[in-house]
C-alpha cells in the first residue's frame, strides 16, 4: 500500500511541496475510508464512493526507469470520487491516467473501493463498505446504472489524460457536461486540452450561465479566471452551472 515517494515528481523548485505532502500523510492511519454514516435519519438517494488502485499495482503498470513513467506513476495513484444526489452524478478523477483507469474499471488486482450510502436501512445492510473493499458496486457499474451528469475532466483535460475506457463505461457513452480545471500553460511541454470535451462527441451539452449570460455548452473551463458553481437539486432535469470571475458573485446564484 505504501506510496513510493522517490517516484513523485514535481517541477524543479517545488521540493518543499513534496515535504508538505509527506508531513500530511505521516499522521494518517489506514484504512482510508468514506464517511461512517451512523444516524437514525435517512437521506434517500444520496451516496458517494472513493475508488483507487493500490500504489504497488500502479508501480507495475508504470515500471521505474524514466521520468515519464515516474510522472504517470504519481498521476495513477489518484483517488477517484463518484457522487450521486438523486438523478445527478459527478465524477472527480483527479489526475488519473488512461492505463490506470483501464485497470480500475476492469476491476483487476489491487482495486480498492470505499462507499457510503446515507440511507439508514441500506447502510445497516452494508456496515463495512466505508472502510474495506468487499461487495460495493464497482465504478463501472455505477456509471452504467446512473450515467454521469458532470465529468471533471481527468488531468486538467489534457489530451494525455483522455480515457476511452471511461467514456465507454458511462451510460450513453458521454456525460452531460465536462468541467475542465485548466492548468496554466507555461511551456510547450504542458500539453493541450483535448478537443473532444468541447464537442458533441464529448458531452450531451446543457445550458450554463457565464457571468450572467445564458449559453449552451458541452464543456466549461476555469480558463480566464472563472470560478464554477454546480448546483444539484436531486430532482430531474439538468444541474445548474454558473461561472463567475468573482467568487462572491456565485453566492448570489444560490436560491
């Protein structure tokens, strides 16, 4: 389960950040878990899970030997979060890369699952789902069953992070909307955002509000300094999506 810190590569000059990461991890004890829901109150149709591949297995997928593999090793240890509220779902995959996504969705060796259902009866039936892998639903089965309202594009939406296996796993083979947390492009090596995310092949598309103006979009981005608010009502229809450069303005969007 141990993360190989020697393979975690950050840009030169950010060594202090690695030390901060290490200090944060040093006080954490396994098992990694989602919320332990122990309440008499039920919240129907609310659930979320964490999915990941154990670092030693990621190390097999990206064997040591070169800087590119080391970078992919770090990305491949990302935690993937799935959240459902009624008819709405969102996937937050971090920097998860295609090869590790393929492994995770294929339910292969070393795939870990943690899951919490906020329905009292269901949580009672599965008392250990939040702390140990067992018969929790796989990420692929959840995507097949519920589809995906919002996809946070893996690895800042870069071409190198696009996963065909992920898209093939989603009900309807595309999300409703893609959100790109776009990284700053400081050099040619930083890569480009995949064009598919902003096309009909990448999403169903929906209405969004950008600085108060209504637009139809397949994707939205943090480019140009936009902050993004996504509102799940838990009912039918589309999530509400707002973009503003001033984060305080987003608070006014909440009803």
